[in-house]
C-alpha cells in the first residue's frame, strides 16, 4: 500500500485549509512547508487539529495548514483495553474541546446529539461514559480530519531544512526513510509506551495488558484454566475483573507486592491538580515543590484503582469464599520471580514476600499490567536534537507553551503533547487538559508566526 504524503499540492491537502503563501518555504527545495505537522494522532493531536480548525472558523486563509502522521492503520484509542463496562476516569466535559471552547461542535455533547443519544445519556445520570462510548466519540471526531491524517505511517526521524542564511527554516518529517512532508512547526503527541519489567519479553502467552483484547481473541481453548495478572493499578484490576467475568471456568490470580489494591483519590480538592490553572502553579513552582506535588498526588492516577472496582472485586472474592469455590485469588505481598514456557501455557513462579515461599502456577497466559512510560522525544528528533536545550535529566527544556527551548538558529517550533509531567504536572499524559493545552499550543504557533 502506498503511503499518503503530506504534500500541500497533493490530493490529501485539506479542502478547508489554505495553502501557505507562495515563496514562504525554504528556497533550496522550492516546496511550501505546512504550518504544523503533528506526529501521532491520538486524543492530544486530535484536540490540536480541532483547535486549529476552530481558529480558522471556516474563514478561508485563517486556518493554519496542518497534517498528521499516525502509525496505526486507523484511528484507535487503547483498543486492547476497551473492556466491556470499563468507564472513563475523567468527566465527559473534559472532552477534546469543551474546556477551551464550550460552544465547540466537537464536544462530547454534540457527538451524543449526532448519535441521537443526548436525552438517553442525560437519563443515565453520569459524568463518566464507558471507554467504548468515548472511543466512538474520539473516532467520530477523528473522521472529520481523515484528509489530513496519514495513517499507517510511523515517523522515524526529523531533519532540519536550512535557508540561505544557514538558519533552520523548516523541518522534514521522515517515515521509514521516506520524506513525508515539511513543516514550520512539529507537535509530538506520541503518547505513552507499554512498560514490561526488565528482562520480560512479550510472547504468545505473555502480554502487556495493552494487548489484552487482541491477544484474547486469538487465544486457543484454555488448557490450564488459569490466568495470572501482575500489578495493582487500575489496568491490573480491570484485567482481573474482565478475565474473571469472561472465563467463568478459569481461576484468575492477581499478583502484586502491595497488601491490597489502593483506592484512587478522586476527591474534589485533590482533583484540582488536573485543572488548567494547576499547570501554571506547577510550571512556576521550584523543583522541590514540583517533586512534592507529584508525590502527594500520584495517588490520583498511579498504582491506584477506582473504589467501586475494588469493592466489586472484594464482593466477588468473598462470595466465592462463602461458596467454597475460590476462583479469584489475590496473591498479595507477592512477586513474579520468573516464568517458563510449558505446553499450551506458561509456568509462573511467584514468591510470597512475607514467608519466602515459592508457588508455581500453570497458566494459560500471564498478563503484565505494569504501566506505561513516556517515549524519549529525542529518539524522533534526530538531528534537531542538536538545537534543543537539554536539562540535567537529559530531557528537553520546555516552555510554558509546551515549546522546546532551542537555539535561535532553529526558526521552527517543536512542541510536546505529553512527556512533560516534570515541568507541567500530572495532567501531562492525561485527557484532563488536552483541550486547553491544544489551544495554548495554537496560540503559541500563531504568536511566533506573527512575530
Ligand atoms: C486503558 C487506558 C485508559 C485510560 N483512560 C484514561 C481516562 O479515562 N482519562 C484520562 O485522562 N486518561 C486516560 N488514559 C491516559 C491516556 O494517556 C490518555 O487517555 C490519552 O491516550 C493521551 O492521548 P495522547 O494523544 O497524548 O496519547 P495516545 O492516545 O497514546 O496517542 C499517541 C498516538 O501516537 C501514535 N504514535 C506514537 N509514536 C508515533 C510515531 N513515531 N509515528 C506515528 N505515530 C506515532 C500512537 O500510535 C498513538 O496513536 C488511559 C490510558 C489507558 C492506557
């Protein structure tokens, strides 16, 4: 399949966008660069696409020219974890646009209206739709940008394009060695990468939870009728819940080093850490205050579980205890020490940390719900890294407007959506602030264009 190019002269150029003024591009290759190329087309860059379009307001010439590259073949938001009944951890009002523009046509409410479910949703009396429904909302919004997105395209490199004076006046976006397009601004919205503990490699019977539904679809009939799930966070608890419901003949062993699942703090005052204004507070705070805030409020997001889900798992475990048929097994204060391939399965060695006892579990699959990590943006930045200011942790220095601080010779903007928890706070990798952040990035891009 040939890869769609993001060339302003190609058919993929968005109908409602204006071409950049002739001659504004670098002279050495004679092609006009776009205003923005976004790398990754998850919710963050989708929110950016919306903010750019709404800036234009449908007025010819006002919308900055933009295109996006996405490695997935079609739009998808954590498809492997679209578990039946799993709900959002964020209010639907923190959708792709509402906090930036409450009158946006891209709001979740407008999506409900378009789907003919607005009244039904209201009767549901919830702020937290299912992830399946939110995925449908995101897909509905993404479909309005199909002409601007090159799907099935993994960006591997960025290269500087120099103008006559030697300054970098545009950036070439490279996907698997091929030139995809040029832009004056690059917005990295790469999301998070699944994390497996050191030495663990995914295989037919060993997965990260991000692949859960995809892997389960191809899992043959269970031989051992047992699963082991490593981890004590929201994803781990959701996987335990899902497997326990989906495989009524199988045992599900939850293995974690804590004593029990800990509840997520979603109380109102703590939740303010995700407010748009909290980004200002965090950004300007001294480093030690930043570190304290991340540590005080990590339990709003990391290694914690919704209290309703904890209660549900406990209720089920207790009922099984009463019935004398324990299928949900909580191996707390325990650690997976290793595992071996066995016919039709995997033998998991679990150490009980309190007693030193070792247990071997023959399982059909071992699932690591061991979290996600931000990718290193420098891996994609390639030669542009030389222009970026790097801090003592080896991370790019980032302005409040999410623009990487660079040498003056780089006339282009490189923006980060995600991977800025250390500078902008806990909402960095979440949806809470996606709409507002997208607006701030658009403002910054326009301010640099004007100035
Ligand atoms: C199961 C699950 C549930 C979650 N639920 C919530 C929730 O309820 N509320 C909340 O606030 N957050 C939630 N999160 C956090 C999650 O990070 C955000 O929901 C959201 O995905 C962030 O959007 P993003 O666009 O920054 O990243 P992503 O959604 O990860 O999108 C990044 C995209 O970039 C693409 N990409 C990466 N590298 C390249 C490349 N080199 N070239 C081309 N494309 C590339 C990826 O394929 C991906 O589509 C959840 C996370 C998970 C895993």
